[in-house]
C-alpha cells in the first residue's frame, strides 16, 4: 500500500469519544494510539474500542492507523486489528528489524510504518527501511533523545544527522519519504510551520501531530505551493518541446533528467 498522507494525527485508543473529532480534523491519517497514550490498566479496553471503530470501517477518506504496543502485547494488538475493514496501516513503535518483521507477517495487506525511536533503531535504520513489507520510516524523537542522552532543542537541531539518515535510507530502499516527528509546543503554530517547512525542504513528506489544531498547518506546509507546481509543469513542457532531452529554461537554468525527475514527483497524483 502506497503511503500518501501528509499529516498523521494521534488519538488515544482509550478515548473513543475523541475518535470522530480526530477523523473530522482534516488529517490525512488518524493513528489510534494503543501505546504511550494509554495507561497499562486501560490497554485491553482501548484495544476493544479501536477494534470496534475499525470494524465499522470509515465513512471518509481519512486513513485509519493503529500504533500498537511493543513485544507480545504489540503482536496481540496486530492480530486483533489485522484484516479489519477500516485498517489502513500499523505503526510499529521502538522498531527493530525483528519487530517490524513480526508485525508484517501478521497484518496482511495493511501498510506498515516503522517508528524509529531508540539507539538500536538508529543504528539499523537502513536495515529497517529494507525490511520486506515496510512502507515508511517515522521518527519518534522524544524517546530517541532520551535513549541517546541528547538534550534536544525545540527545533531538534541536534537530531538532524539522524533525520537525514532516515531520508537517505528511505530513498535508497524505495520507500516514500519519512514521516517527521511530533511538535510538542501545541500553541506555537508558527514554530510548527517553520519546522515543518524545513522538514519538507530536507526530504520529509509527512509529519505526526498530537493535537487537531496542528493538522492544517502541517497539511499546508507539507504541500507544494502553487508557484512550485507551476514551475514543475513548465519544466516538463519545455523538456517535451525539446524532444525530452536536456534544455534550458527562460532564465538560462539547465533542465536535465534530475530536474525532470523532481518535477514529475511533484506533479504525481
């Protein structure tokens, strides 16, 4: 399954009263969270609520995902949601090659995204990206920073080497661009916008959200501007007029196959 969402909004699995609001938020995808958002005592009830929601399917175009737990509970989560009509994908926390492999074997046609949030996951980014059945990498930087002993600044500057490694691993293994980390300062939408625009410029195509107010900002920042789309269309027109080979545009800028490839990607449906 090809992943095309720009925004992935978390909603606690033990709060079914929030499910509809999350699905109506404008997010491209909603992640029913069975892991960090749910206390241990509420995990069985949360799973039952999420299963019920997925059994009902979805009346919208919003993708419905589940972030499962780790270890044996996570595998049971995966078995419980596998094959349900509303399930679009599963997000595997604390991903390792073994963890994603076990989940892929259980969920059939559902997409699988590997949430990398540990030192082990960072060390094996390329192996995780190359694991059969994995469709995307996602970054969980709160846990990652703690595991690495980093004191991350608000903009996550200290984590950019890892972010770019995720971009490289995704491209090298033919995955969609990675899914960016959450932005913790919910009221700071200007900061979210600037951070998300930077993520897009540096190879990301989506971002996780923790509050509905973040969704529109992420969707806009992760979408190409009208100017970018116009430029891409013009580049393809010029190349076609030149017989498909290298040419130059009106400003004298070289248009070669790499430029054309970027333009095609930008205009892909």
